[in-house]
């Protein structure tokens, strides 16, 4: 079992048509035909959208994505049109709402990995490959790879696992030319972001991008969409504690995952039961991690940003 513990009702705003409730974002269309993307404070773990929100999380993800879009704009165009709040929207949408170009989304999660961990490590231990790509002997949890790799995955519905797919499979699905463009752009953007993060004391171990096509008079153009380089879409590790050969501490949902797996939560991941409400202390520590990642990367103070 997985999915939403409690599926939220979409907010009704005059002039906006609700399109989709994602794990974290709610999508609407405005009267101009633009996409209105609202990042909620929802958090997911182990394929469940938890019944507890992390206050300000959606704002942190939105502001961090905006900052990154700006850092990357010479490499790839992005989907943001404006941050203007739609007329009649709830005040709570401020800071978490983006007006975006509606794109023809590519149904591939474009993952770049510069370091070995997670599902990549499991496969490596088994076969010395990650997503079928051969890697040298002697790597361990947290090792930097000889060069970053493109490890695409299919996009699963809410409650399902994304599944790694080979590059050849992507080429079959989207065509050889688009597959090559996705791989090149993913690796270029990763390399830029990795270097920026490294200067700020963060190891960008891996990250996931979503792209879509915009039609222009000159033809279809690849555009970077969704959220980018946030703690939800990436693994960020504190660089001063990076030490291959063990699980790295990280700026993400690790606190939540650890608590859910601890006896204290009383939850059995293998059971059919939905996960429980998070204790206040876990909520606060998680919120602090998201804010810390934002502040370290952007060099801005969160309280000044939002007051
Ligand atoms: N410019 C865009 N045009 C069309 N769809 C977009 C655009 N940007 C993002 N999306 C889509 O908006 C949705 C955002 O919802 P959300 O981030 O909650 O994602 P999800 O896919 O349900 O979960 P997860 O991010 O955990 O995989 C995604 O389905 C994404 O593909
Ligand atoms: Mg998403």
C-alpha cells in the first residue's frame, strides 16, 4: 500500500481550473492557459504522502528552484513566467506559487549521479554497474564516480516507485535525438550545479530533472521544468562530513525516514498500514534542514527572504 494518507481537496480559486494533485504540488490552469504550480508543505517518504506537513517546505522548494533557474539560465531555458499571485488566491500561496509555461512533458525522470549511493550502490555491489553502466572496482557508499552518469527512470504515478531504465530504452521511447539531448543537458546542468554547491560546502550527490518541450516558431525547444536542485529532488551532503564508506548525513528527509523506521513510530513499512503523524520535534528538525540547505546554497537568510 502507498499513496496519500489523506488526499487533500483542491483549493477553489475563481479563474483557475484544477488539473492535478501531485505528491507535493497542485497544478491549475489560468485563463491565459498558463500553468499555475503551487508547492504545498506536504512531504512524502517510502512512497507515502505523510499526514503531517512541514511548515514553509513548499516555499523553500519554490524559492530554491527560482534561485537555481537563474544560475542555470545560460545553459537551458526554464519554465517560469512569473511569481505573481493569481487574483483571488489564498494568502498562503505567496512564495510557493509559480506561473509556468505549460509544456509537453517528457515522461522520463532525468537523473544525474556524481556519487555512488542508494539504489546505485545496491546495483554496484551486485554487478559493478549502475543502471547498466560499468564502473571501476573499489567504490563504496558515498564514493565520487570517475565521471557523472545519466541514469534515467520512468515516472511513476503517486504511490508507485520510479523505475530505472536503460539509455537505450529511453531512446526507444522518445527517439535517439531527444534521448541524446536529455542526457547532454542533464549532465551539463548537473556539472554546473555540482560546482556551485561545492563552493558553498555542499556535495550534490545526485539529482533529478524533468524537462518538457515548448513549441516555438523555430520548432520544439527543450525547457527545464518542475522543481530543480531542491532537497526533495536531490541528495545534498555537508561537504565537511563527506566520508566514503558509510551513509552520508544529508539535508533532506533522512530525519523523517529514520523516525518512521524507528521503533518509536510504531510503523511497519512492510505492513498495509499508512504511516503515522510525525512528532513535532521531527517536523521542526526537518524544517530546519530544508532552511539550512536553502541558506547555505543561496547565501541568503530565510527570515529576511520571507518577511
Ligand atoms: N511546465 C510544466 N508543464 C507541465 N507539467 C509540469 C510542468 N512542470 C512540472 N510539471 C508536472 O507537475 C507535476 C508536479 O507535481 P509533484 O512535484 O507533486 O510531482 P509528482 O510527480 O507527483 O511527484 P514526485 O515529484 O515526487 O515524483 C509533475 O507531474 C510534473 O511532471
Ligand atoms: Mg515532482
